[in-house]
């Protein structure tokens, strides 16, 4: 059912009131400082030379936030102007896509909308990721040899050796629920350090790589225990098969 003249006037007053409200806010905060120079005017400094990078980072974040808020207000003002024009044409309250009446409850909440709920643009969140993610990442990935037949100390090993002393990562940055220790807050923290195969942690070799003896350590004990368990399982399987 099309909106009556009285209802049209009601929503027009809502739109005009919101328009004045936004303009008032923009005047009071000078459009979120969008015309000011960053960061000298925001910090009151004549030079950025002696400012701490952390302070400049904070100011940059605030500047980005102000720009986003200012853009939202400008977009809302454009939508309000478009909605006021549709009222003048007598087209307000009708979806531009399907031509059906927009629910009055929806207009009360979003008075500047020109679409019904089903045809509202951009109502689904996008799965697109920033293009920067294709190139931004730990530099060692470009020097990793995981997919190659290589066992030497590469860029990934270098990163892991450094990262074990601490990174800015937290457990929330990883999907692996086992990463609960802050000493493991880096990729592949469970990789063996200094060797590839587990037995290499207790087998001693000479300069030519020939095996000479076995170092009796905890890794060797765990390895022997694992072998014993495997032998027991194999014996159970053979017994079951018979």
C-alpha cells in the first residue's frame, strides 16, 4: 500500500532532521579534521623529526578513523538528498528494484533507503581479501625449501631461530588450539630444531656423515619407546590375523 501524503511528510521531516543533525556535527568537529595537515597540526609540532614512531602510528590510526567517519557522513547526506528527491517525485517508499512497497517499519529505521530488505545492495558481506595479502607476509616464505629435496638451514629456519625469542603474535592469531604457549607463537614452532629426522637428534656421526654411536638422551628414550609401541601393535595385528 502506497504511503499517504501525511506519511510522506512524516518521513520527510525525519530526513530533514537527520540532515541538520549531521551538518551540525560536521561543523562542530570541522568534518573530523579532514582539512587539517597530518600529523603536524594534530600533534602541535613544527617537525616530525623528534616524534616517536609509536606516537605517529597512533595519530595515523586516529586520522584514518576520522576519514572513515567523515566518509560515512558524506555518504549518508547523499542518500538523504536522494530520498528527498524521491519524495518530491512521489516515488518514495517503493523499492527501485522490484517495485514493491517498502515496509514502514524499515523506513522508520532506515528512512533514506530506496530498497526493500530483499533487494538492499551490499547486504551480504564480501569474501574478497585485500590484494596486499598476496604479497605481504614473512619474507622467509620466498626462501623456503619445504617443497624441495633440501635439508639445509634456509630462510624459514632462520626466522624460527629468531622467533623463538619472542614475537608479537598471541594465541588468538592462530587457528591451532594447541598453540597456547607464548613461546610457540610463530609458524611451525613444533618443527625439529637443528635436524630433520627425529633420530638425528641422538645419532652421532663423523665428519663424513657415517654413523659412529648413539647419544643416550631423552629424545633417544622417547624414540625407543615409540618403536616398542609400534612393535607391540604389529604383534597384536599379526596375532589377530591368525
